[in-house]
C-alpha cells in the first residue's frame, strides 16, 4: 500500500510540474479563483496587467480588493467592485452561468502607452455534480492587433483622401 501511495504521489507531482510548465510557457495570462474566492493559479504572463503572480497566489480576492494601492479591479477589467462581485456570485449559483463571458478593455501605463486586453471568464465545474468550483480568467494581449487595425484604417483614409484630391 505504501509503495502504491508513493507511486501515486510521484505521478501527481509529475503531472503538477508538467501543467505548471505549460502555464508558465503560455503567452496568455491565466488567473484562477476557486469557490472560496482564493486565487489558486496566476501564471507569469499575468504581468502584462501590471500584477505580480507571486503576490496573488493563495490570496483571498477580498483581501486584495481592500488594498487601496493595487487597483486590482481595473487591471482585471472590472469597472467597479459590484461587477466583480456579480462574477464571484456566479460561483454560488452554478446554474446561472453556463457560457464564457468576454470583455475587452485598455490599460494605460504611466508613460502613456496603452495595452489592449481581451478577458475571457470561464466557469470551472466539478466533474461529479457540475457545480462551479472556480472561475478561470484568461487575458489575451491584443495590443499588436489593435495597432495593426489602426495602421490599416490610417492607410485606408490616406488612400481615400489621395484618390479624392485632384491631380496637379
């Protein structure tokens, strides 16, 4: 029995380490909040939001929200605490939320640059009873796409302007 337990624990450790390597290698930021409102996962790309993953893991979301210097709500793409609380309340009522929720927003840096973010909220369910066990937040950096769209629009406007101007 002890040999089986040792082998089982080793497999669990190996699987955990493999999953952590995958999360760390992703370009997208990942944040997982469990049903107790504790952040259980925050991968390194979450720094695109100006957040340090080591400061988030194993912290209560309520404790982090009370920190006046953190502006966590804005960085996670919520306009106010009520909006965040609505998402967290879905954990208590697992039947009210079945689909992914998407939201796009921009973060401004002190130097004036803007980072465009697409946030995806995904309910995480228990296999046995389909109750909500957490919320997975995925953050995509859409800055480059936004800049390309702006460049395309500028080029289109310039071409239209030039075509309307008389030739001299």
